[in-house]
């Protein structure tokens, strides 16, 4: 308040000649203009605390502010006086083209989501820097809409100019082609663009084959390299989302440049998505066949082997009997000590223990050879694996070897081949995989080797030591760095507050970890319920605490809550949270225009979020004649996106953290959870660990309780 609303001597002199309401109104308008860069339009636009602070400085009663005429001649004179004093000028028609050009160059390309509020804030900041009084809200929104149209027209024209006629024709063919047989009725055919939008969620050989076919169809379009050079990835995603929700007829209705740009962005990003999907299928399938083999072997062992207890004592008795009667027979000396059946149980147990790895590998090999091996040629042909780490280069060489022998019928690799073993075949598996013939030559069975290669590839992909050309999540790790990282390395490390030397970073990290452990050990309370046990190198053992007595006022608190909020439903909490926070404003249509009124869109969005978050479905939450399931599906398809949900959740959780009362909830944590999804925040900025499910029932309940019933802290603690 002191920094932003204190009147300086030169500003006090500006008020000379004004009396009562005009004096206070001029002072408030001056400080508000300096603070926000624009004039307030009415009395309630200025915080009451600021008005009271200014009124004490000018010696005018605060009640006089209500009498200030915002539309009179004095108000116009005050605005002109303040503009001249602050060095501003009024917004003119000649300022529209420069504003539109600046938005097209600096604001629109950098916004992944064209949020009207953010764009308006950027425009206001630019006008403030240019010392120009901004226009009215309605005028500014019209200029922003004009800037968006100009930006899209220029961008589509640029992308379209980089496409030759053959590529444009290939993109248009995606809208006309179908995936059904020609002899099927036309009504039963599925458009190719609709098929390319869908994902094969269930991992398996059939899903891999479907994704490979889609990948080949998209690559057949043949988009040129550098088609979207200079176009931010956020802008590309916007066009991809629009293509994903529009029907083929709606896409064909667009002008040629817009249609080609949208389809090209869809193909470009969809290639990366399908490549990621194939890698996910590969990782899951390799894990599944290994886990299934282990389960089969363990199940057979548990069913066939009766574990013998007290083996040490039995061995001792057997040895004593054998040494005391060296001339006796086994039946006369050893069988009476243990019994024939028990000896057989011991034998089966030891044999099973020694053959576990062999049996697991046998089942894994059989499953891979008989079924899953059919996916290997397609994957190795469709995907290109690379590595920037020389330690994982043997995996790349092994994949090249497997690819060379795809069309061969040989059971073993040729002895003349240089076969990578280290880093591909685990040491405990080499005695099972490597075979030596009578001549002493080491032979390697192709099926066994392929199993080991895929397993090593899975581990390398998961830690991103091996990456895939054309993928998004499994892309080259070096591509995650900014393009100018080498030139601006010093600035980036300074922003991260980290040293450039790896040894210095490791040393500092080691010291911090050591200090933290020392402090933890020193500050560990001497609690008899907490102890350190020697199991597994040291674990913490915690004895459950005794239940605390029920608070004496708990019953009365429950009764009061039931009286004030009887039968409050989740939908009411969701609606009330939106009225307080306005998170549905961040869920905008992916298309260029929103014809649906915002109030109606808000109602349908809340119903969609409630139906999806509670798993009730859109049909059950539709209110019959008023809102139909088709209308909810329309909103779900065009308004609810991954980025929008993340932004809405971030705004809601930040509002929860801002509303939290430390005197009730404490200051020990900056995290809140919903439906087993945890949110954390530091220094007021949200860091989402994982996106909450649609709607987030727990977040909504927490918000409702925090805002409306902060007195029930004891009730929440009891569960």
C-alpha cells in the first residue's frame, strides 16, 4: 500500500484546485492509473482499502468517493491531466496495426493455449511500456481477435507455400479415403482420418500391427523437412487439436491453406504419437512375456514341491548316520533317519532351485517364438533406434544384427558374425544362451539372442539411453535442451543456480545429502514407538499409536455441519468451486470461434467434469430435455483437453493453497491430494506431480470445506 498508493509532492501539487469528491477522485484515478496502466471505470474497480489510504493523504472523507461522477466533464478533464502528467497518450486508430503486428510476432506464437485473459494481459503490458492508454475492454478484445486472424492467415500461408501440389493432394486424400473393403456398404465404411485419430490402447501383437499400418500411412504423405520451421510446438498442437475434433466435411469446408496447415500439423504430431505408442507397446510386451514366464514357473514349483523344514538338522542326522555305519546300505542306514519320501522332497527342492532360470527362459522363449516374434520384423523396420552413449552402442549393433537376419531361416548366427554380447546378454544368462558345439565353437541361437536384445532394449528405452527417430517422448535427449544452449550455457546455469562442472555439482549434492542425514540423525526424537532395526541393512520400525480419545465437541460439530449443509452433493461443490475460482474459463474451445454462450458452456462443462470425474458417464448426468448427452459430448470433444485440464487443476490447487489457514491446518506442508494424486507447490508456484483425474472429487471437497467450514479441523483429523 505504501509503495503503490502514496502520493508524492509533485502529485499532491497536481490536486491543487480540486475539492471534495473531485479531489479524492483525481487522486485515486492517478494512483490507480500508475498501478494498473489504465483508468478505473467505476467506484468498485478500486479496492476500498486503497481509497481509505488515499483519502487520509488528501484530507477528504472516504464517503466522498461515492459522489465522484465517472462520466462527467470533470472526469474527462482528470483523465487528460493524468495522461499528460504520466507521459501517456490516448489510444488512437493508428495504434491498431502496430498492436496487431506486435501480438503476431511476440505474443501469439509463444502461447500454447490462446487464453484470452493472458493475451489481454500481454497486450496491456505492451501498451503500458509504449506509454499508451489502453482502449476499452470490448475494443481490446476486437483488436485481439483481429490479431489472431492475422496471425493464422500469415502462418497458414507460410506453411502452404512450403507444400508442393503432390503433398497437398496427399493430405486431401486423408479426408476422402476409407479403411473398409470396397465391397462393404458405404454407410459401414470408416474414414481414414477417423482411423488415424484413434489409438490401440490394449498392448499386443494385433495393436502393434495396427499402429505400424497407421505409421506407414502417415509417412506416405511425405511431409518435407522443415515444414514447421519457426512455428512453435504450441501452435502446432492447436492445429492438431482442431483436426482431431472436426469431421471430414468440416475440414473440407476450410480454405485450402487452412485445411492443408491443419492436416499437416496433425500428420506431423501424430507421427510422433504413434511412434511413442509403438515403443510403449514394445516395452509392455517384453515385460509381459517375461513376467508371465516367471509366474508360470513359480506356480508349477509351488504346486509340485513340498518345502522341507529343518533341513540343517536333517543333514546333520544324515551325516552322523552315514559316518557311524559306513558299511551299511542306504535303505538300512539313511531311510530310518529321514524316510524315502522326505528325501525325494529334498531332491525335488534342490533340483528346482537350480533350474529356475532355465525354466523361466524356456517359457519366455517359447512364448516369444510361437506368438510375439511376429512383431519383431515390423518394429525393426518401422522404428529407427539410436544412442548417444557409447556404453549402450552394443544394443544398437545387436539390433542391426537382428535386422539383417530377418529374412533368414538359419537357427544360429554365422560364426563369422561379430555378435555383441557384453551389454546385451546379462552375465547370469550367458551360460544359458551361449552354446558350444563339439568343435569348441560358440554358437548363438537366434531366438534366444533376440529375447535378450529386446530385454536390453527395453531397459535402455526406459532410461532414455536409446532413443527413437521421429518419436516425441522417446526422442533424442539432446533435443530437450534449448537450441542456443551451447551459446547461452553460462546464462542457463546461472538461472538454474547450478555449477557447470559435474564434479562440483556431485560434490555439493553429496555434502547436502550428508548434512541432511546428520541433521536427521541428531534431531530424531527419542520416541519409544520409533526404532531402527537391523533388517535389510537398517529399517525404521514404527509401532502404531494408541487411538486418541474422541474430542468432546465432535458430536456437536457434526450436528452443526449437518444443519448448515444438509445433503450437499459433489456437483454443488464443483459448481461452487467454479464460482469462486473460475477454473472453467481455462477450458476453451480448440476451434477458432466459440458460438456457444459462455454461461451455457460453463453449465455443460461442469456436468461433463462431474460425469467423467465420478465415472457416472455423460448420459446419466444429462438433464433430459434441457441438456442432452449429445450436447455434453460436443463440449467434451471440443473444450476438455489435456492442457486445459492441467491449467484448471493448477488454478484450483493454487486457490486452495492460498485459502489455507495456517492457524488450523499448520504450515508443515505445501501439498494437497485428490483421488490418490498428489499436488505439491513451492514459493506459491504449483508443481504438479501428476494430473488429477477429471473433476477431482477430493480437490473439490477440500475446496468446499476450506472455504465454507474451516472450523471442522478436528472432524477431518478423525477421518
